[in-house]
C-alpha cells in the first residue's frame, strides 16, 4: 500500500479526485456494456462477433475495475473516509452501477453538513 500512496502523492489532490470521478463513471458504463455483451452472447452462443465483443468489453471492464480499486486508497486519504466508508466504496465495485453512488455520496468533503 505504501507503493500506491507514494505513487499518487506526486499528483495534486484535484487531479486524483478528477481521476477517481472519471473512473467511477467509466466503471459504471463498462458494466452496462458488459450486460449488453451477456445478452448478446445469450442469443447467439456460437457467434464469432459476440465472443470477440465480450472478450473486449470484459477486458475493458477489468481495467476500470482495477483502476477503481487502486484509486480507492488515495480517495480514502483525500476524503478522510473511516473504515465503514472504505468498505462501502470497496463493495460498490462489485455491484452494477454502484460506483456512481460511491462518487455521488461518499466522494464529498462536507458530508456531515448535508
């Protein structure tokens, strides 16, 4: 974890926050395309194009999923999340479109005031 913190400490907080917000949205969009791939492959199991599509979309989703998990550590530090908030943000990666919720609800500086 020290390696990840050391890597992201080179960048200003605003830049890391921007990356986190973009990755949250990109991960949710990739969930949508992953669902379209699953539906397409369900109706055309032996097709070549659905297989290629699901491989490509699956890899892209895996990339965004990994980037989201990597950006959780600096986001926790920036937003001063406690352990409960971090667990919710971590679990959000495993549920469809929940990263958007993490971005909107958890990624705020003054959550106590709202």
